[in-house]
């Protein structure tokens, strides 16, 4: 459906519902009800109409009315520095995650690095080992890409046997999307001169956890880069300041933060974070390891648990879709638990390996409903149902959930998480 057609349909719906609301609340409309939007008289002059406002500020912050929009932190009580902060997806619109709300996943806390003393060492199977200070790196040609990072542990509660009752962000908020700017690794590798025997690259972070990851040399050369900027400003400490690896479309744990060592090798390192962790035990007892690419996935971000639909009538269903394999081609939405599907509108432009925002105007008739979204990417891959994913991967899983997520709307308008 085109955006225009969707908008016309939604407007027709809201006009009809608006007049019903007006009938019901006539005389009692408050400025908060949608009915008041058409019935209101101009507000009395507020003080800011005739006095100067607040002074200038060196760095803008969210306004106090939005103070509740924050990451939810789940820190491991037994291991200092290990845990996550989840993006409150239900509070956001569009397809860029504000830097201060980008999810965070650390294994040993956030190191406080002085950029003047930090270096990235490039060594191993190269003609000339090199060390780059941050001031040097900043002088290389840069590229900018809008990219999703999703932790492999995102949505892991969806493997549980019972649906957990939490808002979408606190179950599925280990995914965010920023514009990242930095230096293509191919440039630095060419400068060092890569040996013919090389086939892997091991990247290591400076945090004291030995966070190292092996990535095939072909991917590193194709599109990986060292990011120095996030959404136009230098990286946040939580995102890897002063320098992090970006691996477009691949899983979150590969995006090594606080990079200080890059070793060109002929074999993967088989570090903890690519063997014991971030691999998956299959029903036949074998493990999937080096399972790199983000599967196609989508989530309805509103309505979600903890929200209540105010009244029957027009309701916006909105959410996010992404795929490591390319761009999102379509998102279909079902309001009856997957029997009938309607195409949602995608906000333009739709970028490869980035969030695509979808929406669908739905006329809720006050009856129970099950809301679902299903994404298809431009490689033709389709997001699987939860049942299909469980059948393929078994019940031993913790990582890589990309099944369809369902939200149940009850007659009273309350929304809960459901398995359908
Ligand atoms: N050095 C280092 N890099 C790291 C990690 C870490 O703990 N240390 N966590 C990884 C994991 S598991 C994920 S999902 C992403 C999270 O990136 P973010 O915190 O910027 O969202 O960083 C990855 N890079
Ligand atoms: Mo992760």
C-alpha cells in the first residue's frame, strides 16, 4: 500500500471515530483527548508567550517530561561489569536510535580510555606491522553507514515455554540503529600489505575480558570499518570510544568495542566468545558456530505490553524490521494471529542492514485480537513463525531468536505478550 493510501484510510477512520468520541465527551473534552483536537478553543497565553525562555545550553538534553525514556539495565549480580542496558523501543519513532539510548552490552564494564594514549596495532601476517594513534586514524578517508547492531542474545526470553509479560523493549531491546562513520579496514590492510596465506582477522578489545573475535578476511575487506563517530559525534563510551569495529549485517558480538589489536591470521582464534558463547546447540547435539549473519526479523513496537488501547477505533500499529542479508522488502501485519496478512507501509528510505519503520492503520472493533508482524528481505528470506523456529532449532537455544512475536489485545484494550 502506498503511504498516501494508508494515510487517507487512516484519516477516514479517525474522522469517523472522532465524531463518535465527540458525541460521547461533548462539553467535557480536555486538551488530552483526541476529540478536543477539533473542538478546542485557543489556549490562554502561556508565560513563554511574552517572556524570554531558558538560556542557551552547551549540549542539549532530553526535556524533563521525557525523563522516563531510558535504557532498562539488567546487570549480572555475580560478575561485575557484565550485563546489558536495553533500548526502550516502545518509546521511539523513526529508524535511528538516539546515541544515549543505544543498547549496551559489556562483559567487563566500560573502560575509560584516553584517546591521546590509545593505539590500534595491526600485525600478524602482514608485510609491515602498523600502529595507529587516534589522531592518525581521524585523517583517513571516512565512510558513513546506517547500520543495525543486534546482540545474539536479543529476544532470548522468546525461547521460554511461557510468554514473559514485559514491554517490547525490555525483551527485545538489545537492538539499535545508528549512523556510524569511520575508516574502511581494507585501506589499513592495504597499507600493511596482507600476506597470501592470510584468511582470518582476529580483533581484540582493550577491556580486561580478552574480548576477541575472528572474522573471515573476505568480510573484513568487503565492508568492515573502524567507527570513530556515531550519529555524527564521536562514539559514546558505552559504544566503544574511541574506536569500534563495524561488521555490516553481522551479529552484535562481532562488533568489537574499544579496539586495540587487529591480527591477520590463517585460522580463527577459537576464543570464548565464538565457541562457548554465541554458538547454538542444535537438536541433533551438534553446535552452530561462526553463524554470522543477522536473520530477517521484525517487531511491533506499539501497541505493546503495559499499553492499553484507549477506545475502539483507529489504532496505529507500528514497528521495526531489519535483516543482515540486505534491505527489507515488505512487512506484513496480521491482527488475527496469522490467518490473514496485510501489507504495512514502510517509511522511506529503506536502507540495507538498517531499521525499517513500518506502520499499519487498524480499525480496532473492541474485540480480542492477536497482532503480529512478518518481515521479508530483498534476498527473499521470510521471518519464520515461532513454532517453525522451535521445530528447526530445538529447545536448547539461548541465541538468535528471529521468530514472529505476538501481542494479544483484550476486549478492555489491554495488551499482553502471547505465543500464537
Ligand atoms: N571489547 C568488547 N567488545 C564488545 C563487547 C564487549 O563486552 N567488549 N560486547 C559485544 C556484544 S556481545 C555486543 S551485542 C555488542 C554491543 O554493542 P553496544 O554495547 O554498542 O550496543 O558489542 C560487542 N563488542
Ligand atoms: Mo551480544
